[in-house]
């Protein structure tokens, strides 16, 4: 027999109080809903998600600029073509991951930076997969 | 009458390896494979060591100034404790482990009990826990499974010590002969609750390894060492005596204490520091909706500077009516310091302890004392809210900010990578 886990997440019940004029109920009362919570939509796994700040301009081609804030999820499988936070030579690097036919490369999204081919004996690890970029516009 | 035997409990203890160092390494890939230690408050003692630092011979709890020569020789990196980072990563580890069983208990910042009783495939669940904690949070852990908490802890010790276990060890999977063989090889001071103090006394009774403790004559054990050691023995005999505590019971004592970055001489600075400790302790007291009836204040000169005059006074005062008010308790703490303080000493540490703690609901008013005005408890509630919102110490009792002479020394602290918007780690694109 398997014990069934009890969800520790509280169930939110919203109470709605509106004053009623002349016997007509507020037309909005039936449509009251919780406001959109960005955390719910941007973070798919909150225990595994970390924030990083961008330095450098090698990913400007897909809109990642210096000073942007990236959401990095460690629980996602780093597939071919994913934007990843890699650890190369003990440093954090943001690149596109190329994984095809035994070839592993880190590709920049800016023509002035050539792809980095991972040679035999070189150690590359993927710290996490980038899921969102927060870019300030004002 | 039929006796139904309960099924063997499958308690897993998940313990993070070198937790503080592992937290630091998550954001410093360059520290992998290098000797690293983390120091306690004020960079006083070593509180976490990487395996490399252990091999060099740095001891747990060793004062940093004693380890410094060895550290310089071997290029050991020492970091100040970064509690904001450790607490955040600990919460992540605990939350994700909670998904493996409805019965779990965060036992300390880096240890968690998870009850896997009744589940199939314990081995694969254990490896899955290990793998998921590593994958999601980057923290390496070991898993020990046993029929009692004490044996789960011992199993975890084996999982850590023996590379062949690959980080997972299940005591319940052993035969009786294997158990005897294993327990005979483990020194008794590795048992939870025994430690270095009790071990020499047990040795006088011929108890040196865990097997000998398990088989020792129980009445003698009880009369010589008390009920606590008897409990430990019963746990080793696979009778669960330490229950799972899913909710931390309210504290019976609250201590707030710290070493000073620089020795403190004058009484005003001392009072300022103690006022902050009072505030910290009282905030905890109010958070658990209780009140204290006893206050103790203690002072210490530097124990490691034996050439200096030593003075370690302590004084307790019962509070006339139990209270949770920082103001009232601080007034008493101030009076105690006036009693204890001697101008000729340099103080290295001070602290307060609140005890005789009872729930707020059991308040009994004193016949001769005016009951605490409602205004004051409202003030305390506001104080807690403001400090929660704007950071600890945003509003404080006036004596708390007199002189920062004693401030905490943290020369080597890493950024609050996960809890501060302006200290996020950076990555090169």
C-alpha cells in the first residue's frame, strides 16, 4: 500500500464583500478572480530556479543584453538548441547548446563570437536551462 | 490474545555533505576540488569543511587563528558564514524532500528525516532523492535508512564514510550477523547523543563500540548513565523511542548570543549589544505566542586569550509577571548588566536566555502588579511587523544603536546570491 502524500499548499479562499445598493448585486461579484501572479507563470519549479545577471554581448541576437536578469531552472534536461547556463573552465557562460551526432558546441548569438567546440578532455557541465529573460524597458 | 508486531519502520535520514561549503561552491565553480572552509560568526571557528580541507587536517570547530598557519601553507580558502544563502538552499532541499513522503521532519539546517515505511523499491527511491537534490539544488547528500532515528543516523554515517555505498545505506537490509559485524566496527561516540563527553565514561564500563552499547546490561546503564542513554540503547535495539516531530515543538528556552568582532570595554556598548539580543529573543518568543518568566544574562571574556584576566559572570532574574515585551525584559537586562559589569575586563561575548516559557493563553496576572497594558503589546506587534517588512533592526529599542563597537565581523562573506536582487550571481554571455 502506498501512502498518499498530502499537499502542504494552502487552499486560498477569497471572500468577497460588496455593498449592495438598491437591491442590485454588484455585476462584478460573480467574476472576481485572483490577480495574475507572475511567479506562477515564470517559475515552473521554484525549488530549482535561480536568477543570474548577464554580463557581455554574445547573446544579443536573441535579445539577451548586458544587465538582463535570467531565470535558470536546474531541473530541466539540457536538450539540443536550449539556451543554457554552462560551466566552462570554471566560469558561468550563457550560450545556445549544440548537441548533435556526438558533437557538443556552445554557440553565441552574435556573429562576432565563433562557436566554442568542446574538445576531448575538456570539461563542460550544464548548470541549468535558461527559461526566461527579464529585460528592463524603461 | 494475539500480539501484532508492527512492521519495521523505514526511516530515511538525508544529510547534506559539508553543507555550507557545498552552498558556496554552487555559485563558485572554481572552488570545486579545492580546500575550502566556512567560519562561524565573527570568523571565529571552522564550522564547515570541504573533503580536501578535512584531509589536510583542519578540525571541526577549530578556532580559525589556530588553523591559519596550516591554511596558508595549503592555500585553503576561508569564507565567512552566509546564513541568508544557506537558509534559502536548506529550504529548497527540505521542500523537495517533502514530496517523497507525507511524513517528514526537517531536523536541522542540513538534515531531514523522511519516513518511507510501506514504500516499495527503497533503494531506487533513495537514489532518486539523492539525484534530485543534487540536480535541483546542486547540494550533495547521503541517505541512511534504519528502523529508528538513531539507526538511520548511523546508517547515514556509513553512507558518508564508505565510497562503495554510493551515498546510500540501508541498515534494514542487513542480516543479524551483518548488523553485529557492522556495529562492532563503529566507535560508540559516533552514535547520536553519545559524543565525545560520554564515550570515555562508557569505555570505563567496557563499552567501546556500538555493538557493546546495544548489548550492555540495561539496568546498569540506566543507573549509571540515566534514562537518555537507556533510550539510545533501545533505539539501537530497533525500538523507536524518538518520535517523528513533524511540527517543531515550541521552544522551552530561547538563547540569543554572539561573539563581538572587537572586545567591548564600556558598559554602554555592552548594553546596546544585549538590547539587540533581547529584541531577537523576544521576537522569537512572540512568534511562538508565548511569554517568559525567567531572564538570564551572561558575559564572557576571551577564553582563548588565557593570558588576559578571565571573567564569566552569569545572572538570572525571575520576571515578576511573565512577559513577551522587549521593553520590560530589556529594562531587566540592563539592571543585570549593571550588576555584572566590571570595568577591568575586555568582553568577547554576551547573551541572554529566556526560560520558563509558557503559552500566552496561560497568563496569570499578579495580584500586586498592574497587568501589562494593552498599549504595550500593540506596540510589540507593530515593532515585529515593521522589522519583518523593512529588515531586522529597522526599528529598535533606543539603547540598541549606541555604539557599533561590537558589530559582527564577516570579512570573507560571499554575496547573498539567492536572496538579494542586487547581489545575484553573474554569468558571461
